């Protein structure tokens, strides 16, 4: 099978979705499939892979980490020409939310190909966290989608109601919690019937309306967590959503689990924070909580982004009891090694993550987590110190509890089954079944 993937950002750029897609590509290839990945050209040196098809792009950020390709006739012509030597394609897998999604759906419509769309992004929360006028941005985004996306529905008809993901969908509903339901009632309209979805999409201009425009062109919709799949269904984005976690590299996991259980290095509690340094990830509130908690610990920050300078200034100005070090961007294997060595990973974003890969990677390696997002805590089921609300004092109190338990030798323990359920090989097998279903529906 030839899988044509579309991404908003180059797979060698920083981000959880990019890490996941690199793993998906490698394990699909290992299973004998052909993969081509279409994304904007990166504006800094990076490893090249023959599977990458780079589109002409403009740098978006001062560090040149992210880029934009404008969806339109010129890009369509460039893509069609570049794809000529790579044909035929069996299925299009869109793992993008903006220009990459528009370009991917346009390509699929031109060539009559089935689309599987993985929803990675909680669009409304992300835009609210990063844009000065989020309501206006969402109106513009919905208008852009109506102009840029093909008209009509999925090629060959939608199969979002097919039975392949029934077990995971039941899991999504069974893992519901009253707090999430209350939030969903505030966030948007109830689920709408498929016959009404186009009308709602035409009227509405929120994040859910935008995602509905993408889903109507897809034969299958997947999500990387039960809680996000539940929200997509509740808001009428898709009738049924297959839950397929993003996974962890089998080889790295086997190497980590194949060694004898390590004895904890003596010393202070060791916390690690990993991610993109942008407002929705809440790095600065985390550092403020470290200061407020007064914990005598080692805190390592892994990643990069626009808030790095502000984070360094905050630490220098506040002189926390904890030792805070900035490790920068690290290779995937080294990041996992440091996760395994830490006493706890700290997850601080709230409402934004559609999975929260870092805490699953940590749980697979036996490392518990301090978790701010209640949906992510529920998905993990165990091995967490939960944060009671979104305030800095609540996060500081959770850090104190975690540090106390770690120092006493009684940390919480992650669910041991996550390591096997999170393997990329199992996730690839599940996604391949969705591909086959989508292709078969058009025959």
C-alpha cells in the first residue's frame, strides 16, 4: 500500500505530531508499505529522507523552525508534478489542521482518493492561547476553509460509521467523567445528525465548525485519545471516531525494558518538563509553581521555542530552591533516556493536548507524572499526581506532594499495561486496518 501523508510542518521540526508521524512512517515502511510525506520545506538544516516531498514555503517563526505553504492552484500544480514519479497512491492520510489539511484534501479530491484524517489539534484552545483576537481568527479560518477546501463530501462516501473501531469508541464513552461533560456543554453545541452537519458548518465559525469541514471530506476520522475522540463526536465533527494512540518506538522501548530495573540514583527528586515553549504549554506557570513550591529538587527543561528567553529570565530573577537547567532540544532517544532517569515528568497544558504523548512515553518507561489536565490523567488511569485546578498554587502543591512521595521512596506507579498498548507496531497495525477499511469502501 502507498500511503500519502500530509502535515502542516516538516517532520524534522519540533513537535509531538511530527515525532509521531516519523515513527508511523518508519513502522509502515517496516511492515512493507510505501510512505510519502508532503509538508512545507524546512528553513534550517535537517536530515533528508527520500520519502519527504517538500513544498515551497515561507518561514513562519523567527527561529525558522516552522513554515507555511499557501494552498492554491500553484501548490496543486507543483505537488501533482512532483508526485508523478511516485504514483500510484492508495490512501491519503491527512495529519494536519491548516494549510497541510487543505493541500491534502485538495489532492485527494483531484485524484479520487480516500482520505483518513487524524485530528491532532484542539483548534479552538490552541488559537485562544496563541492569538490576540481568537474569535476573529476562527471566523477567518472557517472562511478560508470554505474557500480552499473542495466542495462536497468524502470521495466514495463516508465510512465514519464503520464497525472497525467499535471497541475503542466504547472505551472512549466508558471513560467519560462528569467534569469533562460539563466542560463540553459550555464549549459548544450538542452532537448533530449528519444530515444537519453541513448547515451547522455553514453557520458556525468556531473551532468545531472548522474541524467539521475537514471531517466531511474524510472516509475515516481518527483521534489519538479517548477524551478527544469523545469531544469530536459530541460536537458533531464525525459520527464515529477511531481511537488510535500515538505510540513509542518499539526498539527504544525494548532496549529500555530489556535492562535490569535500575536502582534510583541517590539525590534530590528529579522532575523533567518536555515540550514546545509556547503559551498553551504553560512553561512559565510551571516555573512559577516551582518557585512557589519551595521544593528542593532538580528540574530539567527539555525543548525550545519562543518563550525560552522569558523562562530563563524568570528563573534568574526568582532564584528558586530547586536547581533548574535548560537542556535545549534533544534527539528522541536521548529524551526518552532522560525520561526514564527522571522521578516524574510534569505535564502542564490544560485542555490543549489531544493526547499528551510525553506522559505516555514516561509511563511506558515506568516514570510517573504530575498531570495538570484531568482528561490526560483519566486516560493514564494511574501513576499520576493530579493538579486540582489551573492555578499556580495548585500546581505548586502537587509538586510538593510528588517530591515528598519520591523522597520517601513511595512514588505513584504507572499502569504496567501501557508499555505494550503504546508500542508503535500495535498502533501501526490498528491504523493499517483503518486504511484498508477506507480503501475498501470505495470499491
